[in-house]
C-alpha cells in the first residue's frame, strides 16, 4: 500500500513539476516623453530540480509584445532566461499597467502559474487641475478655475480654448509657456449641462498637443459626494 | 498484491466514488458564482443590479471583442495604446449625464483592466457611481446579456 501511495504522490508531483523564480514580478518603468516603445526584461531561473517548459504567454494588450530568450522555452534545473516585453506607447500618456500571463508545463488553461506586471509611466507635459469643474443645479453661479501647469523643463504655450457656448472660458496667462489659469463660468445652473473643453497647445509631442477638460452642471448624488455603493 | 495492482485498486475505488457522486448529485455546476459577501469594495455581482436601473456598461476588452460580442449599447474604453483616450473620455462623459450608474467589465473574473478603467472614469469626477462587474464578460454571457450569447451556457 505504501508503494502505491508513493506512486500516486509522484504522479501528483509531476503535475506541479518545476517552478521559475523571477528577480521581480512587478516592475516600474519610466518612459521618455517621446518614446515610441518601452522594453522591460523579467529575468528568471529554474530553481526546481526538474526541467520546466514555458508553454504559452499571453499579454493583456495587443500593444505588448513578448519574447522569451530568443525562443528558448525549455529550462533545465538552474538554467536562467529572460522574458522581454516591448510596449508600443502609441497614444498613452500618464501611468498604465500591463500584464502578461505565463503558462508552465501542465498549467490548466484558466490558471497560468506566473503573472508578470509592468507599470509604465509616460510623462504628462500639460497638467490640468482639476480636470473637471462641477456646479450643482441651483447653486450660486460663480466662476471656477482649471490650473494649467507645464511640466518643469518644458515650454508649451496654450494657443486656443474651445468650449460649448453655454459656458464662457477666459484664459489667463500667469507665465508664458509655463502657467495658465482657465476661468470657466456656466451661463446657467438651472438645468444639467456638460461642456467638453479642448485646450490646444503648441506641444511638439502630437499626442499631448490637445488637452481635454470638462465643465458640468448636474444634480449632486451620494456617489458624486464620494459615497461608494458599499 | 503488487504496487501496480494496489494503484489500480485505488484508481478503481476513486472512479467508483466519483461516479456515485455524479449519479447522486448530477454534473458539477460550471456557472460562475458571485457571493456579495466576498466582493472587493468596488465590485458588484450581476444579480445585485436591478433590471429597472439604467446602467451604462463599459467594455474594457479589445475593440474587436467589444464589436463581436459586447453588451448591446455598451461603451468601449480599453487601455490599448492605439486607441484615443480623449475620445473615450468624451463619449463616457456625455453618456454619464444620462446614466450615472457605470459598470465596467472585461474578459474574465481575474482581469485587472476593468479596475484600471473604472479608476480612470472615477477620476473624471462627473458624479458617476462606478463599479466593476465580478466575473466580467463571462457573467454577462451566462446571463444572455451579450451579443450572440447563449443564456445559461
């Protein structure tokens, strides 16, 4: 009976054969403002006493390409490799998290052994604070301000502001190319209204050329006051 | 009895027990379960949503998946690099004015994308109540709420 149990345990052990140990499974990556791709390497070593095969890798975005040590998928005990991800920056600005699921040996289709994450930070050159201005229906009709601040080391001018005609927008230059205030006033606070405000700049980075802000007149709800469902 | 015989006996007894369970209890339940008591703070179960409540569904999957089998009337907002985030923001902002209850779903129950998208929608500060659907697209598909779905499958 003991030997039968031993065989059963050996069979069970084979299912979980081998593990890859990564130097880091979550990485932070700062991208240059004009970067078109960001490459991140995840180094690993087979720390088990069995060979381990990578059977599949699946990034959660078509913008992420995965390459495994030049196509090598089987790793002997003690052997090391690298999973290299290349993120196509495209229109991304700010921070974005991307993930790659990696299946080893007999991992079930819905349970990959490894999940790697990379947080990519693409600098924002034109910062809006706040991005949304809100008025409650019936509240006192008064102007509110969006601060437009250019990232340190950059010189970017606001060249135009467009808004729905139910709101007035006045651009105040505090320091040319560095700091602006956009003063917004709704013409009425009697009914719900929304304006998408487009702020055009002369940024050389085309994806950061146009910024978007919102001005909204609405009924205040518990959610709006920061009360969540639970 | 040698080792292989013993192993065969164990296998036979296990198969017999499994067969008996199947016969008495029926096949295993493969539909997704959602227990409100174990949800993360920003999650919601499909059964918690009243059919009378208007919901703005936001699909966080790739565009081709949304076009193929998204919830009819849903909005798209994914984090694919070739998409126009400002267009997503503008579309959602207009629709939140009409439907301030927003529920984001992505491909499966472990997909972290819907949480990232929900955070972005919340950061617009448009007064929307934003939740993430537990079980994602699979829960909607089982409920027959997506295009070309087969309820209960």
